[in-house]
């Protein structure tokens, strides 16, 4: 964990509710895809945890959905503004798993951390398939960004307005994607359905309301097969078999 | 400009009065990666019970204006694991006497935990959280009546040798009566205040934000309440007080001490700023210089 003052270099809407914020600053504490950062927002007591969509030396990309006051305030932030950020939080995805074909499954605002993950898996020479689920066509974001990485992309929408009609599990079945390991981030019902429908090993990134974000308050604890764990510290990424549904 | 920040709690000497409050610092493991723990006056560790507890369902946290509500539900690994695993690990990272925060749901539980922790050399002070519900008395919190708070105090004092501080709940009509009852029952000191009972509602979903509906409100918003209660109790009692509640700056710490606190705990602020205690300790000498204070202990209870 490191506290860094970042400067906003862009902040734009990708859909009606989803925004992409790029920030300049020291990203050296971020070591794995799937980690998150916490932004201090003026007028709010607690920091807001946001997953890391991408990072390079000196540059951080966050893709977030406006769901409350904190994220609404973020969406209104102007270029040039300084933001106090705790970086390098959480464990992140394990990209060193031995697998030939990786399946990445994202639902809605669970999609962003999979972007960096896809980049790293591609760089390691893995074959990567990405399945992205949204409610409707107007909520789709980052499809082109994933395609630009040269990975297979299947999009599903619940209302059928674009891509496969149905959930990510329907899209996986219909497209016949083959993989020997999966990574996923999205709403809990999606993660549950996915875990129970695929018979390969994998890991899931969970979301929970947090107090501190670095393991001291026990605000985000979940029960796992090996006892209580903190989503912010031992997580947010857990192995499929750890989760008690 | 060499300022004397030291203070004393019942013979336990602290290099400075700043102590992370129980539940906002775990057992020090995570925070030892943020700064050298030895800069702290002491550490009050995570509230510990007889058995391991997972605590309450999530969400456990709610944002509030200038504060937060938590309903963690005393998640902890249990007294035996704390002694066998957490304390030895903490001993490697922090080389001063610690404050052992103990909770219980019955007199038996308080006594068993306190008797065990009393034998641990690194424990300087036992801090008894009386805000827990008494399972043998309809779930009424021990700390909400003078009689039951005194009863816990007497029971714990009978099985311990170290200084016992009772951590009082602010959710009472007369904090002074309860503080006096604890003092008369043999308490060596008092910590106040614990969190205030609060609640938030998600107006879009028409349901409480927190799974447990209500929880403990803490953070900057409660600071004036904490100062008032520390002041009232300091006027009425003769035992040392650890002031706690909404402290976020060195000025807050000074204010708390002027109200009557011999030491100061920093709680919720640690969650939003992991460097809070370090920054307060570093700022104290400048604040003292500005206010003409040479020895911090001189200002304890200076406001009459």
C-alpha cells in the first residue's frame, strides 16, 4: 500500500453511467491485475475503492460506474485536479497459473479489472477468450479495447439488444468457448452461476462494502472454506473453491 | 524546540499520548507496513472475546456526514488464539506495553478473558469494553447501567493484577453516574467514549444500509460529544481517562487532554487516513510550540 497524489489527465463517460478516469502518478505499488485503489473524495468520510482497469509506469486507468455520491463526485472531477489515492490494495489475479486457454468473464462494472488481466495473459502467450455481459447494448463498454488486444470477445446482453441474448453463462454455452482456467468479476449471482456451470478451476473477484480497504477494520469479511477472510486484504480475488455460496 | 510528549496511565509510561483505538488497528500487522509502530504511545488491540467470532453479516459499514457507522460484531480469533498467535507477532513489531481490549457477553466471559490476558507480560493495561449486550439480562448492554458496569468492574478487578480501564458507552443518560460507579468498584481508569448508536437508511431501497440495521457511529462528528463526556467525567472522578471519539488532528488531541484526558485514542480516522496517528504525533510539537506548552502532561484537565 502506498499513498500517492495523482493528477487527473482525462475523465470521460463511456456509457450513461460508466466513466473512465486516467490519472498521472506513481503506480509502483500496483503489482497485479485485479488489485484496487482507494480515492479520497472531498466531503466524504471514507475512501472509495475502485478496481484498477489498467496501469503503466506513471499512469493509472480507472473505469467506474456512478452508483452513489462518491462515484457521482468522481464523474464531476475536472482534468488537472489532484486526488489522494491509496494504491496497490488487495491481492489481485494470479497470472502465473498454468493454463493454455484462459476464459475471462466480466459482468457490467466487473469488466474493468479483466482488461489489465487480459493484457498480461496475452503478453505471457496464453490464448485468451473474453465473455462480457451487460444488461443492454447502450451499457456496453471496452469491447473494442479488448478486441484490440487480439483476444476472442463474446458479448452478451440480457435483453438481446446486442450479441448473445442472455447471461454470460448462456454466451459461454452458445459460443462453445473452450478453456482450462477462468477468471471472473461481476455481480454475485453471475459469479455463482458461472462457478456452478463451468467445471474448470478459476478465480473470482468479489465486491463488498469496505471501511478501510487495507485490512484493519474487518468491515468486508466473508466466510470461506478456510475461515473468515477480508475482501480487501486476502481478496478481492478468491479461488472458486474458497467461496461458500 | 524539544517538547515533552510523555504521559502516564496508572504507572504505565507512554512516550506520547497517541494510541490507535481498538478495532481500528487490528493487531498491528497491517499497519506495521505503513509506519514504524514504535512511534505510538501504545496500541489498543482488536476487541477480543472468549470464543472466535465471525461477527455480523455484511454490509457492516455505512458512510455518514463526517463519520461512519460500523457493525462488525466483534470479529476476532478468540482469546486463546490472540495469546498464542497475535501477541507474539505484535511483540516483534511493537516494543512497548499494549492495551488489551476485552469484550464479553457475560461476567464469566469477561473474567476468563481478563484473567488470561493479565498473565501476558506485554500487556500494560486491560481495557474492558462494557458496550456488549449481557446475554443473561435480556441483551441490555453492561455499560448502560451503573450497577452492571460496576459489577463487571468488580468481577474483573478480582481476577487481575494490571490496571483495568473500563471503556464506557456514550449511549446513556448519565455518563457521570456510570463513571463514578466504575471508579467506586475499583476501576483504575476509564476510556471514553465508545461509538454512538446510529442508523442509516438507503432511501432508494427503503431498507437499512447496514445488515444489522444499527451500528456504532464514529468519526469526526462525535468529537464534541466525546470532549463533553471526558470533561464531565474528569470533573467528577479521580482516575485517569483515555479520551476517544472523533480525534483526527494534533489540535484535537490537545483539546481532549485539556478536557481531562491523560492519553488519547484515534479511531475511525485511521480507516480513512492510515497515517493519521503518525501525522498527529509529528504535528504535536509544533502545536505545543504555538500554544506555549512545554510538557504535554501539564495541560491534562486544565480546563475547569
